[in-house]
């Protein structure tokens, strides 16, 4: 596997175990935030190359679906060994594609090494057929069977974790995959294809094609993927807005989908919360990877009596954890979206807070200066006095800002209602010195995950991961993820 550093390199399609760059294929620039300088180019998928990749995956499915579980596990173990040695390469790709820190790339790498090593712990037991004795003289064998060719659409913000997640579980279950790589992080996703192939994954089992960056072109290739009769299901990770469009197309062609969509994740503090712990978890949960994580903390529901102290602790904690005054945002339009949400909220009465030394207490001047800066970066920000009438209350910012919303100290039912009234439900944190009390509150929360005294950003390959309401459906992770990529076949015989 070569380590690609050449800025003139054009990321090719990965089809049938080889790099492929059709002469007539469109290309696009891949840029590095926050300067948005061109890093390399990528070859974009087209309907014709999507069909070619599906054909490759379909041909590979016959033999791969019959491959022994022990052999699959050996490939994943070899891939883990390869990946564990690629820290410098992964960090380089993260730095160039998403301006990811070394800590963020290392976390992604270690998580994925663990995923590759641990999937064998549950694969055989999850796929083992179950025998049921009927009461009518019949015996049933209940088997879990791979679907066939699975489509995968991944995203850019944790490109190694989310890219590998999109393909590892379906492949482990015996499927083959055609993946549309994120247009903002195509090199990292191309790396996944090459890594698994180097570990022994047969040609055609995984095909990786960079999605085109233009929405119209991306919509065309996704529909091409979904309407093909060989594609049996799709997994998608991305925004709620785009996910709904993908789901609509999938429904048109009768294809099941597994979706992890957006989050407007909530940290809910009880009046006995430990304040230093709360401030630290809010800072990391809101600003890790510049707040560009689906599980990022975007709302903090705080008892009124705790708010003044919490503001002071946040202002002192931010520079300790985040010494750099600016955090990179993936694109300039993304930065401007965050600023529009904040500016609109301040115009309606919200109060802006930041530890930035550039802030002199004049929010509109400060926000205007940030907007005029051509770099796509922002300082860590938070707001108080936010109300439901403000767009930022319900809209996922996907940037380094969160909102403190007060509730009366003893009215925990109101805080629970505010959390549950949000359209989304991916991850919620509860902070309390009383774990039993926190567990009781957790039972009332509508969310795919609830974490006690821990930030909203948390995942573990052994646990199910996914959302409810507008945050998606289906689960990645653990035995639940494997089950999503199989169907149940009942075989009966006379006893």
C-alpha cells in the first residue's frame, strides 16, 4: 500500500480490487480546511461506474457469502494488524481532508483496530442458526442470511470510523458492498478499500467510489445505486435532511435502509451535578472535532441556580482544554451557516459567550469580523437566554457552539419534556451526583443512547448505536449491527 502525498494525485475508483480511473470520468478538487487550499483531486462516481461496481460486487457475492466465518475473521484480524501500523498515514489524510487533529485521527484509528479485532467475538454466535420445535410435528431452522449486495453511503467527519462501520459489518455478515465515499474525505475511504484488500479481502467484495460533490449529481448516483435490482439494502450516515431524501428514493424502489442521521444532542444537568465535571464534559462534548460530530452536545439544560457558576467554569475551562483560539470548520458555507444561526439568535435576545481574547463584548462586531475572515474557522462559542423561537434551538449547527437553556431547579419534568420535544433523539447526557436519580431520568428520555455523567459523544463497537425519531432507525454495532445486514430465513421439515 502506497502512502499518497503527491498533491497532483487523483483519487481513483476502487472496483473489483483495482484502482480505476475512466478517461471520461469527472474529477473534483479536495481541499484542506481552514485555508481551503487544494490538496488533491478525486474521480467522481457516475451512473455507469456505479453499475460496474454493482456487477463486480454481485459476482463476488456468490463465493464470499459461502466463505467460512473463521476465514472472514482472519482477514479482519490481518486488517487490524495493517491498520495499527498506519498512524502517520491516517493522520496525514485527516489533516489534509478535514483538518483533523492527531488526537482525533488516533482515536479513529484505535477505535477501528478494536472494531476489526472484536467483530469475531460475536460473529459466529449471531449468525448461528436456531432450531425450534413446533407443536404440529414440524421442526424449524431459523437462519440469518446475508442480503446480497449492500449499498453504503458514509460521511466525512469521522471518516475512518464511519467509513469502516459502513462496510465492515455487512461484509462480516457475508454481504458484498458498493460504498459511496464522502466527497470531503475520499482519500480516507479509498484507504479502507485498499487496506482490506491488502488483508486478503477478495476482489469485488468491497468497491469504493467517491460520491460527486454536487447535490444533483450525488442524488443521481444514489438513485442509480438504489434502483439496481442487485442492491438489496442500504446503510446511510449523514444529515436528517439528506437522509429523508435518500429514504424517499429507497421507498420508491422497496429497499430497506439503516440510517444514522442528525442529532441536536442534549446534556441535562440535575441540581446536584458536580460542576467541574459538568463544565469539562460540556467543553469536550461540544467542541471535539469543532463540534462536527452527530453526537456533539448542542443543548445544555441547566437548573437556573447553576447557570452563573457554570458560565464562569466554562470560560476558564475552554482555554485549558482547547489552547488554540480557533477551531477549523470543514467548509466556508458550513462556517457561515453556524454564524447565521448565532447572529439570528443574538438578534432575538440570546447572549453570546466565548473565551476568545478577540471578543470585546460587542457581539455583532465580533460575529461580523468572524464572517469576513476568509478562513473557515471559529472560536468555541456558547449562548445563554436561548428560546424555542430561535432557529438555533431546533437546528443542528454542526459547529463549535452550544446553547444553555435554563429550567427551574425542581422542575425536572419540564427539562425532560424539553429534551423529548426535540425532533431528534440520538444521544443524551445526564449529570447527577445520584446515579439512581439519573437512571430514573434516563428511563424517561426518548433517545437512542443516554450516558450518565459522560459527554454525549460516545460510541463502542460492542454496543448498539443509532437514533430514534428524526435521528434515524436501525442500529450499527455489536450483534445488533450484524443482524441489520441479514434477513431471517425459516426452513421447516417434518419431525
